[in-house]
C-alpha cells in the first residue's frame, strides 16, 4: 500500500485566545461555482457541525434530512444540508452534513464540530503567551500524549 498523504495547517494567534476561529470556504456540492468564505469556530463540544441560515441561502442549499439537536437549554429539530468545507491550507472535507442553526456571533458562518474534528489530529498549545492551533488529516501514525511529554520535561528538570 502506498504511503498516505497527510494534509495539515497550523495557526499561531498573537496571544492566548478563548476560542479557535479560522476562515473557511464553503461550497455547494451540486454547483461548486457557488462558494463563500466565512469565519468558523472549532467546537469540540458540538457533536456535528452547524451552518448559519444566511449561508444556506447564499449557497442555494436545500435540506437533505433533519435531526433533533439538544442544546444547553433546548431541544429542536433542525434541517441538515450537504456542503463541502474548505479548511485552511486548502484542506477539503467533502459531503459534510451540518445542521442549520441560528447562532451568535452573527459574523460566524459555520461551527466546526466533532464530525470534522474526528477526521484528524487536533492540537492546541498555549506556550509563551500565544495559542498555537494545528490540525492534520487523516490522523498521523504517531499518537501525541501530553502527559508523557510533561513527565519527560519534569524528569529532565530534576
């Protein structure tokens, strides 16, 4: 079997950030000429991704299914649409089925949930007063274990 190619990106923020926001490009899978760039927040607490209703309209997407979404204080039925998601560094995740949900802040077009995050390795580092966020897909053959790294650093400091 040939070696598998891994796609990745990393973003270093100027300080330690409370949320991970990146620019993404969204495509209508039935007409890739219909695409938009928008901001997305990476949310490990979201089981599936969500798309804003105004993005749905701009891309001319039609619901393909529906799902019950349980939020912190609510339970509601939401439409699912089919979209291609272009992550930073031209990583394309095809045929994502995000739920159509109203969320804030308004300038966000997508919430990236675990349906996308689980496709790769996701890492956050808050060293030296800056947040470094990196993502690689498919998952790398090496598993990174921060507990082992901390033990190694502590042992070296003795």
